[in-house]
């Protein structure tokens, strides 16, 4: 992807940007923007929030006691920070629980296997499952296997995710996680195993959501750590028949209930229109959910607070901490249903759900007539070393997918550096020590500048 920096534009090219800023924002508003940016860069608030959430609550799998504690924590924090309105909205999801997971290679020699059950997986028998594996390098290769060819075997997809700043390898890799067990069962397999959706060399297995299909047998569904995946690949390359034993114990508890937790800074003249700052409150159960998505929770809450501390904007800023994102975006789906008649009140939506490394680029997906506002915001993000991408084709974070499908909201992306994000994503290693406080401050400042300017622009930002 090629980025065009405003720093590289000639002075004449900057003139329309400066004119757009003058048309949409007064000198006083730009001064407020600078104050908000500086306050966020100097504040410890976002660090204090993520430290509190990950330390006092910890992992937050939807439907668990910790999930309930997280909801109470978020409501109390919004109230403590002085948000004008704080409320809860119910969200429902398939309630799933993990109890035990273990595994090892049986032959050609007994070796430990570091694995994790994928979300929504059924259990093995109480004493586990032992079977030979058949390796496929891609999901497509598994799909091409003859019907019945995997009877009595475990299908294993060894797809290797690439490393990139924008995490573009995640989409192709996650397809094998989402639907691999269905395809394997259709070919007769009694179990499904895959290389973790990960760029890591550490011996941590990465969990994540998976799905079954009505009418297709549900088979146990696991991911293994990348070093173990390499070990299996080497054994198979030597011509060995590899047999493994896996034991996972899980439970489907039916429909679960949690809450989207919402805090709002109410606009002074157009309160019904609002900027939506999104993140998700839940996390997987292996780590403490610091990067995914404790950081996003802290960034969005703190950003709105910093705006309110300097200048209340014309429009509202609504921070939504969505429930049950990890199990399938359930909180976001329920929010869109509950607010279907007012989604056009959203003037800008952005989600922080990609860790805590620096925001390096800013991109919009709005009506062309609103691009002058976008460019004016981009100009105020430049002091944070954020580059403007002018393609106007941004895709928001996961929880914004239901909003994008509704085609009613202007979508923005504050692109974070994701080079190392998938080293820790969905693992026991997703812990607070992976967050660098100065980078968290830069994120918070970027979201605060964006939120204030989108909420206080002269004209309402329009959706495509």
C-alpha cells in the first residue's frame, strides 16, 4: 500500500487544505484541538485505565464472572470520569466455556504439543482423541480433498500467516480457523487442527472464533503453536506418519447475556448527532486482554474525557464498549438492531481494536463532499506523525462491520502499526507488559483530535 504524506505535498497543494480548515473550523477551534492533543500526550489516564482493567478484572470471556465484573468496572469508570450519560444495553451471544486442553505427538516419538481449543469447539471424549494427521498447506487444498478421504483421521492445515504493518495476512489465515472444521468433517475427518493464526515464533497457541454448519458433524477444533507446527511439518517431510493425541473439554451453555457499556459526552448544540468511538470490553480467557482490547477500551474512554476537559463540542461523542466481539461481533450486531432508526445520526465512527502500537495513518470512507473536513482533521494529526491516506476507502474495525453493512455511517480508520500484533493476539502472552505507555498516549491523542474535530466541524460529515 502506498501512502501519501502531507509533508511531501508542495506548498501550493496545501492551500486548499488550509482553506478547508478555515471554512470548517475557527482559529479558536484549532487552538482547542492543539490543547486536546497536548493534554492527551501528557496524560497518564489511558495507561491507568488499561492497567486497572487488566489487573483488577483480568481476562473477560463473555458470560463469565469476570465479564460481569468488567461491565461493572466500565460503568463505574465512565461515571468517575464525568461522562454526561452512562448506560447499559443488553447483548446476547452463544455462551461457550473452555475447561481443559492438552495434547502430544504419539508417533514417531512422544513429544508435547502446545495447543488450544478454538472458540465454539466441541469436546473430545473424556480420555481424548488419538488419530493420524493429514497435512494440507492451505484451506483450499483441504477443500479439494476427495470426499471420505479423511475418515478416521485429523485434518491439519499448516497455512503460514505473513507479517505486515497493516496485518493483511490475517484475513486469509483466519478463513481456515473460521470454517476449517466444517470442511474437514465434510471429508470424513474426526478432528481438525491448524497452525495458529499468528506471526509468532514463541510456543503459544492462538485461539479465536470458529463455526460449525447445520447438518455437518461437529468435530473437535484446535490450533497449535507455530514451533509445534514446524516440528510436525519437518516430521512429515521426512516421510513419517504423524499420530497425535488431543484432549479438549468445553461446554456449550446456550444463549448468554452481557451488556454493551456506553458513555456519552453530550454535544452543546447538536446532541442527537454523535461521533462513535468503539472498542470491545470482552477478551479471550488465555491472557488478560491487554492488547485485545483493553488498550482500545482505554484509548477511547480517555480520548473522549480529554475532549470534554478542554471544550465540549457541538455534537456528542459516544464511547461504546461492545460485548462479545470475540465470539462473533454480537454486541455490535445488537447495537445496530437497537439503533437502526438513528444510525444516520452518526457523523463519524472509528474503532480501536488493533493493539497499542502507534497510529501511523488516517483514512476515511465518507461522501466526497465531506473530504474537506477529513483533510482538515488529517492536518491536525500530522504533529503526531500520522500520515493521510486519500483513497477514501477505509474499512473500520471488526465491530464496525455491522455498521458498514447498514451503509449509514461515515467510517474512519486510525491505522495502528500491527507488525508485531499477531505475535500476541489471542494468546496467554497478551498481557499488560506488551503495552508501551508513550505509544498508548499517541493513540489517545490521535483519537481525541479526531473525535473533537469530527464532532465540532461546521458541517455534518456525510456517509457515502
